[in-house]
C-alpha cells in the first residue's frame, strides 16, 4: 500500500496508546529500568519514556527472545511424546517506540529465519507484531544508520512511523495494513496531514562509508592484518551479538528432569571462543581476530551474498554496550579507507 | 604521565619490551585499552580517573602474549590483579614490565613482584563507605526481599559473559559454566541459568577478586553483580581475616586455619 | 490433604558421617525417613553447586556432614570445606536463599545417636518452615511462564 500521512496531536498520543492497550494487545515500549532503558511490558503511557537514543537491547526479542522453549517431551515405555510449540497461543504484540534502525533490523532477521526453512515460531511471532516506529530527533557518535542505507526517518520495517514536528505534534505515516488496523482503533486521532517537512525534524547522521564499499573491501582483505589490529582489545564476550537487532545465532539445548524435559533455543555469539569448537578439539576460529573478522564478514559479505540483505542497520548498540570500546563505525570507516 | 610515556618510549626503543599495554582515548573521549608497538605512538597514552578497566585481563590472553613481552600501565587495581595472577602462576616476573602509576599519575617502577606487594601495603583493599552502605542496605532486607531483589536484578542478565571476559581472574580456557559432562549450569539465560551462573562466578572469585569492579563496568545491563563479590570480600575480611592479594600465603579457599569459626556447625 | 513431609538431602562424607549413619541403623535407633543420603569421599569434595541442584530439584532442606576437625581421613578436607561453607553460607544468605534449611554438622563414625538427632531436628525445623518453593520456582521458570524474553 502507499504510505498515508496524517497529523496526530501530542495530546492524542496517550489516547491512541490507551486504545491499543484496551484492544487487548500486549504493548511493549521503552521503559526506564533500574539500570537501562529497554523494551518492557508497560501498564500505562506514563511508564513510557521518550528519553533515549536507542534502547540498550534491540527490539528483536519480541520475535526472537533470549530463551525460547521449542517443545516439551516425555519419555515413556511407548516412546517419546512431544508437546509442540503452541503457535496459536502467541499473542498480538505492539512494539511502541521502535527506532527506524531497529525496525529495519527485522528484514535481515526474517531473511535468516526463512532462508532455508521457514522458522514458524519466528515468522508467526513477527506476523503478530505491529511496529510503531518513532523517528530520531537525536543521534550520538555511535549512530551510523545513513552509512548502511538507513536514515533517522526511514519507514522501512515500521507499520506506523511517528515523527515529532516543531510544534510538538506528530506526523504519522501509516505504512502497512497492520498500521491501518492500529489507525482503525482510533481513526478520529488521525487528522489531515501537516504541511511541515519531515526531513528538517530528523537527527543529522553523517555518512561515513557505504555498505557496498565495505563489502568490496572485506571481500578483498580477508587475509589482511587489519583484523588482528582491530581485534586486539576485544575480550571475547557476547555483548555485541546480544544487543544487535540482526544477530540471529542460537544454541539448542535439552533440559532434562528425569523423564520430562524441554528443548530450548538460546542466544549464542560468534565472538565466544567456543562458538566453533569441534568435538575433536579443533577450532576453525582459534583466535579473537578470526572471530571478529567472522562478525564483520557475516554482516557485510556472507549475508548480502546469500540472502541478499546486509546484516547491519547502523544502530551502534554494539559500540555503546562494548566493555572495551570496540567502535564498529570507526573500524568500518578504517576498512572503507583501505 | 610524562615520565610514564618517557619510560615506555625507552622500553620500546631499547626493545626491552615489544608492546605497551596502556590506556588511550576512545569514543567520546572515554579511555580504551591500547597496545602500543611503536615509539611514535607512545604519545597516544593517557591516564585519568576514568581509566577503570583492569588491563591485567590482557596479560593472560593468548593473542596478546603473541605480540611479545609487554609493559603494562598499572594503577592500583591492575597491580593487585598482577599479584594475584603471579600467585596463581599465570604470569612470571621475567615475562612483564610493570609501569606502576600512582593516584597522582606519577610513574613508579618495580624491580620485582615482591616490590609491588610491599607498595600495595599502603593501599589496603577495603570497601569504601558507599559500598558498605549498599551491602548493609541489601543485608538489612528481609529474606524474601533479598530473594526478590536478586532474582529481579539477575533476570536482566542475558549471559553475554562480559563480566567474565573483563575479569583478570577469569582466565580459565574452559570455564566451569561451559562444562557439560556433567552440565553444572544451564546454558540458557533464564532465571535458573542466571542465578546459578552468578553464584558460581562469585564463589570462584572468593578470596581471589581484587575488587576492581571490571565486571560491573563491563556489564551492558549495569547489573550490581559486583556486590556479590564485595559481600564475599567483606565476609572474608571479617570472618577469615583475609587482607588482600599476596604472594606469600595460599588462596583463601585453598588454605585453612584450624581455628576458623564454626558457630553454624552442629 | 496429608501433612507436609519435607524432602531432605544429606551430603555426607564416607569415613565419618556415613559410617555414623550406618551405626544409627545397626544400633536400631529410629529416625525420620525424610532424608536421602548421598555419600562423598570427603566433605572437601562437596561442591557448593550441589546444594543449588538439590534445591532446584525440589529439596526442602539439606544436611552437610563430615568428620570432626582433626579427624579427616585426608587430614584437612573438612577444614577446607568449613572455609567454603563460611563463604557460601554468607553468599546464600545475602542472596535470599534460605540458610535455615541448610544444616552443617560433624558426625563421627561413633555418633549414631547424634546423626539421628541431627536428622530429626532438621526435619522438624524444615517441617515448621514449610515447603521451599522460592528456588524451585526459579528452576521451573520455563515451565510456568507463558512468554519469556
């Protein structure tokens, strides 16, 4: 569908929020927790914060949570009985306050979860998720969405995108059928489109490189020493992958209690030293620079080659969360100049 | 800092060391670790009160060892870690040069690990008033409140293991959390997995933790996990007479005193 | 509904307490049947994680018992264990794990009657406290929560 534009008054926003809550959908929105600002279930609009560049963790957990039980099993004399994932129990969720970079992250994530087989748990969850984006008025030194094809007001991935105007009211862009459904909950709040230009109300994010240049360079410099130099201070934790909107690696575990148990999937990270450790004891990525190279190559070379989408949306979360200040934008800029 | 840079340049140009492990300016002016291999780059070294990362973590990393003999810029928290690592035979005196740095940013050189140990006698490892207050606040809660506090706090953890990776004492190539024969701790970051991971982490650091807060500073979720090890430190000091890292005696939990308290044992 | 019967797990050393518990039996002293004994070479070998495993699997109380100081078959295993329990008890308590449910004791091979008394009093105390559900709830998190993330 074509994007429809409306004006939503500042005072209408809480009303819309309440209508969505009243419709019975689960609403997750950025909330100030004791240490971080993250998406969480919120009871009322007063709990929602708009004081954040991006949340610490990405919005991906709505469809790809850090731990997910895939099925239960019971062993008995007659074999194994499996209770499958209850797909019909997945609730309708509205993600409120998603930044454009985060919303754009669902495309690569979806591409990974559907590229060989269709991961029904992920895709069903995504189908039942409505994304209400808020474009960025502020950016920090870690933001680089414009260098990887995004921008602070991008509509990609959102179902409705709100942009704050100089008056304090919002430009609402209704992008998809799911967005229309939200609008239909309170059509009176969506007034005639404002004349004000959206662009002038967006954060300025300088273009530092392009993703195509990065792809060209990393393909060429696979054996370069640059990986060693860049990875020197990396201590091999999994923070970058866990806050990333597009990282999709997981581990499968069976948790047993006697004859009962369940199979779960849980986040994993290519930066862990044991990520590729074989049973034989051989590790094809034995050092941290190989693991760092894998992280960059996967996002900027393997993903575009195989599933036609880049694995980085430029949110800069990994840089902010990194305990040793591995600044991905800085590293990529240096690679682009090689 | 001038004398530290001068010494660093000397060490590099005389090839006494191959790399200087220090701090340099990172994103937004915040410090980050630097591995200086050329004399010309020595100017990039910085030191200020924000340099809280424990650089000793790099001394046991295979990738860094490959760079050759290091000199390490070492404020008090790094010095403590060096003593503990030395006691645990993870580093040898001949393998590193320690560029001690006083609280007022002056260079202090050490001829031996023993010299570091006696220097540290002026910096008793004790919890400050604010830390004690937080410990007292948590300890003062009821049993149910304490349980609620920690389950809530630890439910934030997504098990990225940044706390482990940033800790100079967590140098094991294969951590107990990754053992799977038997599997002690659930891999997943669900409540049980988180609870057991953090309990095990704290216990394995009992009497070894140098109270540098590297774990807390590394945590992307800002979890107060350092207060588990701080509690252990306070308990060890109070109940077992522990004083801090030393080259002389064994580790707290690999030694004993026949007169240790046992008022809780029937 | 029947009265609550606590499940108690006892981690004991082979040389003193296990032999002591044996003596309790051969001396025909009756004691509570709630206890499941797990035999270890030495108290020094009892990992603190085992306590958590026991609570996670539904134990309501735990007994840890070994040789009296200076009586350890391996000279100092119990001394090492004692230090570990000083630290671990403090940590459990700080985190809100109910240490009233964890009983430490020294029971020698000659103290059959003491073993019966330790078990009986522990069972009584834990019965008074009721079932331990806090830790179990955490362990069963994935079974009880509809959504997670």
